[in-house]
């Protein structure tokens, strides 16, 4: 597995301190983020999942702890919209240039507004997909917020 992806290249170019961590990706699991946390022996609140959604038909990226669910109402409000819905997997792959299970908020083909669950900022370090199935990057949540130009808001139910 290559540990150089558009995500790691973006972090390196930004001068962000991070480490890469691999695990055995299982495409048959229902909750990929939870499986990643278990495989790496990490608490689920430190392993963040990257989701692609649409607010009033416009794409957004959402980063939340793997053991939590996004509140579409909160997401719509955070993006100053009326309604939010998850993006279809094929559309997410086309937009990001990554495969489902390997979608990273870093280095996407097209930059979109990104929202991070604010409780993640309380963790000293978090894991976020590194742009490849089975690859995570570990970094400070504050660095992730800065590099992504993301907004930290309450997003989970």
C-alpha cells in the first residue's frame, strides 16, 4: 500500500505534522470508521469518518467521530441551508476523486465547504482517512481544521 496520496501530499505541502497508520480494510463491514478504530485499537471518538453530503443541492464534506451519526438538521443549519442529505456514493467518488472507504477531506479533486464535529477538537490527536482504503493519518484536530479551512460546529445527534 502506498502511503503517498493526494491527502498526504496536501498535509506535507501545508507543513502539517502527521503520521500515517495502516490497517486491514474489510469492504464487507457496515461501519467502516468503527472497523478502522477497532483494527487500530483506538477509541471510536478519535477515529473520524469523512462523509460527503449535500446542503440545498450543494456538496459539503463532514468529519465526525466514527461512533456518531450526523444530524442532517444541524448540518443544514451549519451550512446556512434548509435541507441536507447524504451524497450518493458514486457522486461522492466523482467529486472527491477517492473511492468510498478511502475518502479523505484532504486533497479532494474539488474543494468544498468542510465541517468538523466540534467535540473532536477536545482530542489531542485524531485519525482521519488518508485518501486510501486502510490508510489513516494521525494529526491534531486543530491542524486538520486549519489545513481544511473547516468550520467546527455541533453536527452529531
